[in-house]
C-alpha cells in the first residue's frame, strides 16, 4: 500500500505512481491511496487506486487545508478521511506500507497518519513501513520540527528511501539530524519516468521554448513573465509554448491567453510534456523534482526559476546544485522580471558548454527491488 498526498504541485503523486507501477511490475498487488485532487491522465498500470476525499491548498502557507471546492475542511471531513484511509489499509492487508514524504513533511495530515501508523503497529504480522522522500528536503520553519521527524522515524519506520544520488545531493545537506536516524537510509537513484529516456530530437529541429510551472498553483507569475520576456529576447522569433498546470484557475488561464504574443501558444499542461521537451530548444521552469528530471534528460537548455515563496527552500537548493554541475541557468524568483528572464534565455541559447546528467535515475525500479528484498 502506498499513501501519497499532493497539495500544491503534482510531483508527489507522479513519483508515487511510478513506484507503484514498478512494484506491480514485479508481482506485487499494489494499492495506491491518493489524498490530493484527481489530476486526470492515465491511471498507473496494474495498480488499484483509492481516491480519498481530496485535500488541497491555495498557496505555499499550506493553511488552511481545503476540500475540492476550496472550503476549509472541518473535523467531520477529517474523520471521514481517517476512516476511509483505515478501511483502505484493512482492505489491502499489505505486507508493506510506503508513506510518501511523511515523516519528513505532511505534518498537517497527522490526524489520519498517526491513527494509521498506530493500526499498523498493532498488526500481527506487522507490515514493513517505509518512508519515500526526495533527495532535498524543505527545511521546516522551526528547528524542533526536525527533532520531531527524527522521533517519528524511530518510532514507526523500518527504512527510508531517498530518491536521489548522493553525488548530486546528500540527505544530510538539508536534514542535519540524518546521522541520528535509526531507520537506515537507502539511496534509490532519481525516480525518472521511462518516457523521459526516449530519444531526443535533433538539435537543428528544436524550434520551441517550453515554459512550465508544474501543477501551477504558484506558477502563474512565472508564466506571465515568460510571455512578456519573449518580446525582448533574441529568441523571441521561436514559438514559446506556455503550459498552464491543472491548479491554475480559469481566470488565470484567460489572463495568459490575453497576454500572449503572436509567436506564443498558451495551453493546459499536457501528458506528453517529456516529448515536448525532447524537441524544445530551451525550457523555462520552476525547480520541482519531477520537472527538473524531465528537463535535464531531454536535451533542452534549462532556465530554472525556483519557487521560494513562504520560506520554501527545496527548489532553490536543487536549482543551485544544477548550476554547480553546469546543468542550468538559474534566475531567482525574487528578482524575476521579463528583462531578467529574457537575459537568462539569451544566455542559455548562446551557451556552448553544458554539464552532463549522469546520476543514477532508476529510482522506481530500485525502490521496488528494495521492498521486495525486505518482505521476502
């Protein structure tokens, strides 16, 4: 059983889907329990999907938690979710339970996660309990939260899967108490979608600038800045394809359509995003885990504008690592203007030497193999 909750973006769910498919591919009966908004697209192959009453947020403060209609949830909503989650666990009767992000995030979901972990703890035989986390953590606003994560990991978890390569970033870089963790850490490599490894387009045929912002709830300013930057970029004659994520409201999408110039295309985010990148000259994006992987393996030239609103640190830490390896041009979002973005695009378009992505990227398969070894 895999538990995943996405709130602002959709990367958490996409990563959990890939791990679920990898587990199903080696013979597991996988139950994927999702607590975020349904995002459309294909469901994971050979996986049972359980959709809880969704929870979402409107900004990076992550408060309050809201339902599908953006109404703040109440105790009755929490109770209903908790009971459905416990029922999903009982129906699955799993040999292993994988928690995406928790205990290193999703603290606001304690109302359902702690009861589930207590139920697991009382089970005989007790399932294997595994945490599934990105290579870079969001630093909590209060130091005592890091100690809390340490205690929860020791109390309930058997192993921690870190979806990255320590040559790129080590877990202790963003979690200073890592050496005190009782559950062992296991680096799986990055969780990369199989389609991202497909052949890239010929350099001479790359005639687009692809602009994206993940799920989009906090990305509309970047998309709008890109439309304005096109008018002052040396590469403004190319097609700039602006992809509005599913969390951008209709009014925001209409605003982008109004601001688009004659060489711009504005459309909703597409399931063939990796294929678009493989034929793009330049990519402009935020610094989310999934998007970065799609971009750096595509052959497009990356311009990364990491999201740092409300004290977010994870995306900028990743973006600076990319810059260290010569893999991206970085523009800080607090200094983002159409002019600064156009300058970064021009720099990316004329740069001759780039780094090479050679980090372990078979994280879904390695995660599945790790769990298989532990439950045999």
